[in-house]
């Protein structure tokens, strides 16, 4: 890889980072604790740097959120394995934690099923509108 290619990739990555870091960090923060969210956001941009040639200029934010979703899933699986190992080493019976939380729109759909029909559809529309806002 020539020096000019590296400089171009660096400039492209800088632009990507400046535009989307806050949104990616907030996405991670809604799903993880603060320190874990910082680590996850850093991991997202590490993966993005390695795979920068695969990025599509028309939809970088969605691409970064897809990476963040997978990084957060890896974090939950890692935490579950770590807790299982600690429990085994301590000789304590281990019960796995629940799966990672569902997406907000799925949670809204599940909770709205128990509401009366008019209220249910109103809650669903409000949830859908809130989840589709671009930050």
C-alpha cells in the first residue's frame, strides 16, 4: 500500500470518526455500562479501520451501527462466559443470564400486545417514530 493510499484512508477514517463517533458511542451507552460502552465504541472504530475499504459512502452510519450491534453481542457473550468460568472456579452453580436486551422497537411491540387495541397502535406508532429519528 502506497503512502498516498494510507493518507487517503486516514483522511476518510478521520471524517468517518468525526461524523459518527458520538452517535455510535450513544448507541453503545444505551446498551452497556459507561466503561463498557467506551470500549465497545473504540472496538467499533477499530473494526471500521480494518474494513474501511468495505464501507459504502451512502450509508456509513448504518454500517457502523451494524458493527456496534455485533461488538455489543460479543461483549454480552464474553461476559456470560466469564461469569460461568468464575462460578465454576468458585464451585457455585451457575445460571446463565438472560440474552442481550431486545431492540427498542421489538420491546415496544411486545409490551403493546397487552394494551387495548387503540392504545396499542398509538404506542407502536410513537415508538416507531422515535426509533427512526436520525441522531
